[in-house]
């Protein structure tokens, strides 16, 4: 799970999207939001699927190295709660990270999908580092939600502080992994 991706997606949702479209097929509604880059082409596309009024899936796409929109993450929800997510960590087009969440506790497990399709549990040290990163992001998101009157400068400072904390956790993980 990329914690920076989580922050980016949250910020996109805070500022809204350049365009939003809705498609309804039976009782499934798909809302598509896009954020355009400086060149006017979409940089981020988020498709949100609803069964009735309940969110059941999100699909996030970003431009790849060839400039083509490619799926980088999917989130699966039950009763409107995130229970599983998969993401492409290295931009190769394969969703190699799988996270399974317990909505009641906020705890999660992580797995990596191998090129042959098998799945392996993430090593404990890496999982603990990701949990620390998630806790850091969660604290920042809580502050953003709790302080809707936050100025742009305060928000920028919060996100920069968050980035520094995440980088420190990653440096510590690399140091401990050597």
C-alpha cells in the first residue's frame, strides 16, 4: 500500500474533481471523477461503484510512463467498509500488493502477488512499518477532517510534516533491514 497514494487520493477528494460523470446500469451506479494535469489530460481517474446507495468498489487509474491511463489500485467494500485493496506498487501494470482489512478494528494484513499468481504474506518487519505509515496518514487525515477551517498553508505544512514522518519510517525500515 502506498501511503503517498492515499494522501494524494484524499487531497483529490478534498479539492474535488475537474469532471464527474455518472453511469447507471440496473442497480449499479458508477461515478467517475477525473483530475487533469497541466496539459489538460487526466492525471488521476477514480471510478466509484455503488449498489443502490452503498459504495462497493473503487478503481483508481493514473497515467503510466507511456501516458496511458492504467489501473493502479482497486478497493473492495462490504456494507460500505473497505475490506480489501490491491495496488500496483512498481507501475508495471500488475496489482502485486493485496491488503485485507478488518473494518471493526482497523487492523490489516498485507500480501504480495507473485508473477506466477501465488500470494505470499508480507514479512512482519515490512508489515509493521506499513502499519506505522498508515497510523501516520490516519492521524493527518483525522486532523484534516477535524479542522475543516484549516488554511491552505496549514494544510500544506501538515502534509509536508506527514511526508517527513513517512520518509523517516522508511529510512528506519531500510536501516533495520540491512
